[in-house]
């Protein structure tokens, strides 16, 4: 009874806290911005800096808000509070579900889709409120890499369901959400070799694979646990499991595999691990150069299932080997330096002999190199998503760097060392990487950009075989069922604009546009000036490499528009597949040659 009373009191305190209102503001702001950007909602422009949405016929509600329209892909940025006017009552709008109920008839979507989106928005609000309320007020700019990677609470800057984490309750979010989580120990299972699929880098010794993946302590426990049951350790491979996944999915749904001897429990892993921004990636805190584990989680976040599809697990090492060989064989002309790849070196997934619903991709692991293993001695690392983070002193985390080096000098150096290498890989090799901020790590010397680390390749690559400088390795195709559910899951394309858009959607729209907006808000750098610096760096590079003229034209970043993934439309109109919205290209507006 006391536990229940404590839980009720904690919930009451949360929904009455300032963090709950702040979370409502952000969720509603991102929802409204996305609906306006994706042309899903009619809007009345009352003045250059204000607008109104009149709800459907069944509601007399009107929503008023301040706006700023800039160069960043035609994004409408909402400024200040959103006000709801209804029956002569004016109050601040904080409830995304109420907003959807008001404007639902205008969206042209099925009721079920609107209700599902509302549920994801409500889950996002309460979990974001929880993380805001529980976050430490300490300055992240003074923290080490692993702390910053975990404690960044910003999540996706565009997707309205940026922290839905459907499947986590509030206790789970406090225990396993990276912003609040204490270190945890994954569960270690042994999977029989003939009941799993696995792949490893050519650089790993296949004979001693389990010892390489586990390390000395866990390998000893692994062998002893199997020997104790009169089982041959050589007939099994290790398979770490997230504690939440064990409790919610593996124990209740995979018990038959244990009864058949396909799976054997070993125990908790020896090291402590810290969840990272992506929830399912865990960094080894006790052995900083040890593997980062990417584990399947059967939950939904930003509208995407976080299981590990078997084809991605089996492709991970092959893609990493191919990309590393490509990077090693390339020329990296100044001012660029070669990116450091955090390679995915092995992947294992259980293949149940009697499959059931809820088991697809639910028991799998990818082993990835850690930041610390590849970090050059003279440089420090910072998650790229931290560049837009507002620190505890209400300044950008990077504010001291900008004051020290000057905004435009620092920005140009950032572009040359961290962003230009991704475009160089596209133009010189025909390979597009999904380089949004969570997939990039800035390398710097006391804040001065020195290079970049790139990661998450198993499903974050796109290419057209006919334009590759070197052939791609043989890769597993997604299953027909997976392709039906996620039509954007393939790595191949036959259309140049699709390959280009795969790169620029992440690199420019999700990544650089947010940095430009942050520099405008906090440091007064006009968006036109920001995009001129970006265009200038690209134009200088292209002028220095006339031999790539055909690739510059094929993957044209001066085009009038780019195809940007319409994330809100995908939730409201799932029958449309994975639509793209043609958005005006800010580079075309300021290109030096025009």
C-alpha cells in the first residue's frame, strides 16, 4: 500500500511540476511545426511574425502563435507560447492530444492514426517531463564524453514524438532512459550456433570469437556455465540482452527456446554499462575501450521499432569493413582529414526454430567499437548533438568556444573537418551516409574542430551500384515482410536524387539547420550568413576538385529543393509509405556562383 501511495504522490508531483508544462510546450511546438512544414494543416498568416490555425467545424477553437520563417528549408519556427482561444477563453495551449482533437478533421487522416499519434505524443510529454524534472543542473560542457552522451535530454529536434519510448513505463524510463539511468549490467545468454545467425569482421579471429566479444571475465563465466550443464562451450556463441528486453520479451515469449536447449542463461555481465542517446546502445563504463553493445529493444521511439532486424545484424560487419577499406584507400585533401569509423565488428541474432509473434529481431546484438578505442591522443570527443544543447547556464554548450575562436571561423573549421568528409565520400565514392547528429562525434582540441567520428552503418548507408567507385560487398536483403512494413529499409537505390537526399536529409536538415537556428537564437548569426559560410566551404571544395564535376552534377547540392522525409505525415497517413516533402534548399538561395 505504501509503495502505491508513493507512486501516486510522485505522479501527482510530476504533473504539477514546471517540467510538465515545459514538456507540453515543446511537444506541441514540434507537432505544430511539423504539421506546418509538411503542409498537413491550413494556416492563416496574420502578419510576418504571427499566425493562426482555425480548428475544424466541430470545434470553435483557434490557435495563435508567433512565428519566424527563415532560410532553413522553409521551416516555420514557433516563437513563444501557443495560445488556444475557445468560447471567449484564452489560455496557453499545452496539451498535444487536445490540439489533435481540435484540428483532427483538417488532417484528412483515419481516426485510428490520429489516436495513435496522440498516444505517442502524450507518452513523449510525460517522459520528457520526467527527464526534465529529474535531470541534474550541472554543466554538461564540463563533463566527460560518456556523461554528455547519456545526459543530453534534447532527443530528436524535429520529430514530435521525440521521446515516446512506447513500452517503457515511467519506472522503466527512470531506470533505462539515458538521461536518468544508473549503470546497468546486461544479461548474458548463450545461443547454440545452429540456432543463430552471425557475422564478424575479417579482422576478428573467428575461432576465438566468443572470447574476443566477451573479454576474459565474461568468457570464463560463459565457459563455466555451459560446462556445468555438460554442454560444449564451442557449440555456443554469446548473446547479451538488455534487462528490460529480458523481462518484457525474452522471458515471457522465448521460454520454449530455453526448453529446447537453443538458449542457455549465463548471468549478468561483469562490466557496468551506460545507456546512450539511442537507448539500445550501451557504453562499457568499466573498460572504456571495450565494446559498445547495440541491443534489441522491442519498443517504439520516434515512431520506429527498436528491434534489430536480422539482415541489418548480418550486414553490419561487412558494411563496416567495406567502408573502412574505402576510407583507407581514399585521398583526403586538406583541409579535411579522414573520418574515424566506429566499426560494427560483429552481429548475432537468435533464429527461433518455432517463431512466434513478437520474436522478429527481438534477440540480437551488434558489437561496435567505442569512442575511446579510436580517439586520437591529442583530441577530445563530443556528441555532435551537443552543439545545439542549451546548458544549465542557459547558454549553448559550445558558447565558450564560439567566444574564443569567433563564430564564423569556428563554423568554417567545423564544416571543413566534420561535415565536408561526408560529402567527399558521397561525391568521390558514391556512398551516402545517414549522418544526423546522433551518428556523428566531433573531435576537437580545446573546442577547435579537428575531425569527426561516424557510426551506425548497419542500416545507415545508401548507394546506387552503378555509381560506386568500388563494388559493395554482398549484403543480405530485408525480408519481404520487413520491406513491406519499412519500404525505406533497403541500402540500394537507382535514383541519384534519392542517394543525395539520404545524405542531405540527415546532414543538412536534421543537423546543420538546427545548428544554424541555434546560432541565430543565441548569438545573432543570421541564417543567410550561416548558409553562405556552408555554401562557401562547399564551393571552395568543388573548385579544387574539377575531376569530380560529373559527381557534383549527379548528386547536386545546388538543386532548388531536396526531398525531406515527412515524419508526421508517415504517422497520420501510413498508407502513403515513407513520403518525402520537397523542401527549398537553403544552399540554392545563397550559392556563391548564382
